[in-house]
């Protein structure tokens, strides 16, 4: 019985300390283009961010252009933005800049209407909530 209580306490401490550590790491990143909100990566507007399985990590390219980008608006970067930590910047087909996490471009979903919505998660089995 004692070992099971110890196990529960350890898991509880880990469950409290690990998220606190992650939030501290995010705060230390300062100029990161996104933040962790309730376990979900969100943009500056508080809306959920997504990755597209057809994007190849590290290719410095987004394959979601045209009508795709109308439904899945990219998390845009400005010319003044600089890559930081695991966040990099890719150049889109139209020459504009887009933020990426670990080489995967980041997008919003047009059908999410308020912060906390995750209606695009699993869409067509190729869109996933961005996680860190």
C-alpha cells in the first residue's frame, strides 16, 4: 500500500512540476511567436495552432498555399522577426514569411471561432493540434 501511495504522490508532483517548468521555459523564450495554453500551442491571438502532415519538417517550405491557406491561415512572421529556440521562419510560395515549430509550419483553422477551440484537430487525418 505504501508503494502505491508513494507512486501517486510522485506522479502528482511530476504532474504539477513539469507543466510549471514548461511554462517557465516558455517565459524564458521571450519573443516566441506562440505560447502554451492549457497544453495547446496558441498564437498571439490565443487561437489554437496546427501542423499539416504533408509539410516536411526542415524543408523550409509550406505546402499549404492558395485555397488551403484560405482555410488554414499561416502564422505569419514579419521581416523583423528572428528565429528563436525551436521556432524558425519559412518562406512561403508567395514570398511571405511563416513561423514553424521544429521545422513544421504553423497554421490557424478558419472554423475555430474562439480561443480554446480545436475543431481542426484530426481534420482529414492530416491536421493536428501543434504540440511542444
